[in-house]
């Protein structure tokens, strides 16, 4: 799944959407962008919400180790964040198990 991120050239912030994650979940746009550069990164298809365009979700962490759940799409080699929030307890468990795998290698 990570190969979807291989050709990315940057981020696209929609004017009508740019403040939504802050207002709703207190997540800054810079935090959203940081997650894409920190390992481990879990990326999967968001089949439930991919009717009009292909979407993915990811579990990752910011530079300050805030664990986020992000839904995004890719348009013309740009990541467009659809929503971002803190991980749920279940999502943190999955992510922490992935971290264990990386540290055991």
C-alpha cells in the first residue's frame, strides 16, 4: 500500500476544508503532513468511503508522537487530507503492535 505514496510531490489543502480538522478535532495541518514522514506508517484502502474517488486511511504519528488517524485521497500527485483525528484505543493498539514488529527486526 505504501507505493501509493511513492510518487507524491506534496499536499493540497482545499480552501473550504483547511480549518475543518482543527475546528473539529484540534489537529493542525502541519501535524497531518508530519505523519506521512514518520515510521511506522500503516496505510490501507478506505473501501467504505471510496465510491466517488479512491480513498485511503492511515495510522501514524506526528513529530511529537501524537498518534493520528487520517483519511486522504491523491489528486495529481498531491495528498489531499479529508479528515484527521486522534486514534481510538483500538487503533492505538494496532499501531503499537506494528511499532513492536519494527523494533524486533
